């Protein structure tokens, strides 16, 4: 499995492949299809929408606001339906944007591969993914990456959160100038 975010980052930073020859673009499209970037993107988007619809994403977003976590903890029964309703709205909006733009992301992946690999390299990668080893790699890569991500989260997650909390005052001080920038101008009398 090719990580979708990696494909997006590469696509965003890749030079335009508009001038790539048709054979290179065709080879890139074949590889992108083999890597199932489109279906993987759809799956990832569906998972994100589900999290939004549940209200969990909205709660996570609001948990960054001062005082939200204690208020939520004290009133979960009242907060959860409201968060779920807001999350449903968030999910509906995101679902439409994602649905309307998923094919553009797949096209960007094609252009990125075409910009970063020669036709021969693309054909070689495609040939590799047709071999038993390539198919095994493709079938297991998602699980391996998930295990690596889980290990990284376990190793660094709590430590990172603790370090950020320990340095919250430094971060707040660095952000303090934004309060005056974001403050509305005084009302005219």
C-alpha cells in the first residue's frame, strides 16, 4: 500500500508533469491503478467522514480550546449529542468536498509519478507489483506501515503530549501577539 499522504505530499511538491510524454503518463496511470491509490483514498476519506459524523473529530478539535475538556468531562451526556450533530454537518460538508475532488488527487498522483520516474522506471515498478514478491509486498505493506505507526504513537505519543503540556506557557507566549492582531478594532462612538 502506498501511503496516500505521501502521494499527496509528493504530488504537491512535484514539478508539473503536463509536459510528460503520453507513454510516461500512461505508465504512471497504470502504476497508480495497480497501487489502488483511488480506492485507498476513498477508504481513507470514508473513515475520516465516519469519525467526523460520530462527533469525535469535532470533540478533538474543540479539546484544544481552553476549558473545553473539563466542561466536556462534567457534561458528556449533554455535549455528545451536540457534538454528533455538529460532526454530522462537518461530515456532510467534508464528504462533498472529498467526493468532488478525489479524482483530482488521483490525477495529481499520476502526474507526480510521471514527474519523478522515467517511463522505464514506472514500467519496472508496475512489473514488480505483478510478481509474487510484489503482490506480497503490496498485500502486507499496509499492515506493516500501520504497525510502524502504532509503535511510533506508543513510543512518542504520550511523551509528546507531556512535553507539549510542559511547554504550554512558552507556546502561549509565542502566540500572544496574535491576540492583538485578531482582536476586533475598538467600536466607534
